[in-house]
C-alpha cells in the first residue's frame, strides 16, 4: 500500500517571474485534473500589480490564498500536489520556504521576455537545493524570441543544461503548433481558451510528406533543419540528468490557449520524482520508512481577529500520518494530537484520516508551531534546509501605545513565527528590529498588529544593509567581535547573534579586522556550505 501511494505522488511548485503565466498554467493543470471546472478559479489567488501598498487588498488575497496554498488533484492515477508560491517579489521568502517542501518545480518563462530577475533568484534556490526543474516556455502566440536564443539564455543565465522535448513551429501570428520530439507527434495550434484536447498527429519520421501537408513545405523544411540542430547540439534526454537537477527538459506552449499543457503534464507525471528523502540534523529520512515524520513550512493566520488560531502546513516526509494519533513536537519536546487535520483538494479543504509522504496537511494551530518545526513518532531530530535569508529592509519597531506593550510584543513574535518578517532583538536599549524582503510586508505587519492584536506601532527606517550570521573557530576573536561590534549586533529568534552591517563598506572593514570570522547570509550555514555560496551570490545580485 505504502509503496503504491509513494510511487504515484508528485509534489511540486510552479515558479516564475510575475506575469509569465504561472497562475494561468496552474489553472489549466487543475482543469486537466478535473479539480476545477471553470477558468478564473485560481486567478484571484494572485497579489496584483496594483496592490503595492493596499493592505486591504492583501488581506483579501491572503484569505483566498489559504484555500489555494496547496492544490491537490488526481490525474491518470497520479496524486498531484501543487504548492502555490507567491509571485510578488515582496513575498519571495515565502516562496523559498515553500520550495523546501517540493520534490520538483515547473519554471514558467515568457517567450517575449526570457529570463527575468525573479527567474534568476528562484533558480538559484532550486540549484542550491538540487531540485529537478522542467521549463515551460509560454505565450508562443505572441511575437517572442527565437527558441534557440531562449535556450541559450536559459543555459547561460540559469546555469542549467536544457533539452527541448517539444519544439515550436513558428511563433506569434505564424505559430502553427509544436512537434513533440519525445513522442514524435505533431500538435497543431488553434487558439481556444476552453478546449482541453488538441488535434495530435503521429509523425514518426519527419521526412514524411505528411508533415508538409499539415504545416506547409517551408515550415516543414525549417522544422527538419531545426530538429537536426537539436539532435546535434543538445545531449540526448536522460531522465537521470533531470532527476539530478543537471538538465532541464523544455516545453513550448501557450497556457492561456491550453496549448502544450497536456504534453507538459503527461511528461511531468512520468518523469518527475516521487517523494524524495530529506536530511535532518541526525540522519537522512527515507519516505518509505514506517514511522511518520514531517515538518512545518508555512503558517497561515486566521483572518478573523477574534480567533488567533492558525493553520500550519506540514509536509509529510515519511511513514503514514494518522488523525488523532499522538506525534512528537521535537522543539517543544511534547506530544501533540490532531483531531482535525485537513487536506487540500483544489479549492476544497476537508478533514482527512491519513496522509502519505509528499502530501501536505493543514494542522490546526493555537500557537505551538514555528516555521521549520518537526513532528516525529518520538525520534529527536529536526529537518534541515529551511534557512532564513538576510532581509533586505530593516525597520525599528516603535510602540505607539504604552498600554499595549504586551500585545505588541506577542503580536510581533507570532508574526515572526509565521514567517511574515524576521525579528532581531538588540539587547542594548531593548530594541526590536524587523526585517523583510519588501516594503509591502511592513504594511501587512502594521495592519495585522492593529487588527489582530490591538497594538499600534511605527516602523522607523534604519541604516542597515544586510544581516550576517557569523561563526568562527577562533573563540577569542569571536568574543572580541561580539564586544567591539556590540552596537551592531542583534539576536535572531533562536537567539543566535547576527551582525547588522550598515553598508558593504562596514562589512568589508569587519571582515578585514576579523579575518577568522566567517559571515553568512543565511541562518543555515553549518549544514550546507554550497548553499551558503549560492545564497551569497543571491544576496549580491
Ligand atoms: P503570473 O501568475 O505568472 O503572474 O501570470 P498570469 O498567469 O496571471 O498571466 C499574466 C498575463 O499573461 C495574463 O494577462 C494572462 O492572461 C497572460 N497569459 C498567460 N498565458 C498566456 C499565453 O499563453 N499567451 C498570452 N498571449 N498571454 C498569456 P493579464 O492581461 O495580466 O490578465 P488577464 O486580464 O488576461 O487575466
């Protein structure tokens, strides 16, 4: 039973730079799975471009996105779990965390724009975690770029080898369809926003005159030339190279027209990895193990200010999760039982009795979970790979109502447990420093502190450039650094000291003065040096 359940699960995320077509593609995949029946059902999940500082809008979106955070559906006897990732860059950290809970990703690229800023950052995270990637080049109905130049750009900018599995015939107004190089089938394009199936013609040998009949001699000749180049230039497709995150298969299509999506989905279920093993601080946990384990990668607060309860999203990593059974919360060292665990099937939430590795369950939380908490059947370990990254903007939290100091303190701690922002405490003067990736999060924080905790605050800009976690083998130097930089040191939620550098110059001086101190832009430096390197590059971009 367990083996079968494992083999048929595919848990993945769809990532893209905003506007490339992530929401549209998600929706089409759900339509294929019969999980939704109308277009537009997922659309509202998105934080729109206009919402830059409209927090009412954010609240509305937040409510909707609880339901679509995880979208599970059945397709051809596969159980597919799509984990939603916010496209807006201000919520990038949420996306990075969600990527810790997937086994693979589909990356959507706009064929007009090619690789964009968020594409690079997201791919850096995928590379750092060796997540297998399939690329979908979208909007072929638009006058986009030459497919070869797009592939070149993907390879050089994203640092991954590519191999096209479908190939476009024309583009924009001259777009005629795609040839499936894997299955040797021709799929002709006709713009349609509602149809699911396309006319697919088997053409095993491209030399066949049948090809000319369907797409005309000029296009047929061009396709023959281009496929010859593909065969000559790109390494043959090898599933292991994809699983090892060395090579990304590429598909071309138009999500809005439902074109090329079925090829993508059919190949995806066939080649994408089933639930993968995960590292802990003690050992590697295999999904096939008998005992349950899982970790929390996302926490969602209740929208109703009268109810402080939250939903914690737990990725099942091994064994079988069962309702009403006691599980061990390894940080609190406490047994906890869940009476109403939920699963997420497309837009519906329902109580479940059990769940398998790869599944994401919603656990009702009255405040005992923090992001990255681990649940087991008694073993004392924590899952690794959920680092915190240095925030990009820092503000000092100022209490505006002395009678509400307790509420403010509680509120900001809980929001930081949820991962809305990072909280650093500077002992001198008891200063609370809030760090985020984007301005919009400050709006969310202010709004939620007031509405959920009745606490009024100001968030004053601070002259801080980056937060560096640090380590040293030289304890004398470490202590000296702590004392000398006293005013620039604060403590994160795990009470680890961080160096809050005012600018790259102050960081450079610190590095020169203390050569035996190692600085890290993520909180998980001890476990994965490659990750640190990759994230440092990420931070520098
Ligand atoms: P995102 O989640 O990655 O941000 O992108 P989303 O799916 O919302 O798509 C962004 C815009 O691109 C949308 O247009 C969408 O309709 C359009 N789009 C998606 N796929 C295709 C495609 O294959 N071809 C073309 N031509 N357009 C595509 P919008 O005007 O921003 O929104 P809407 O008014 O259409 O909803």
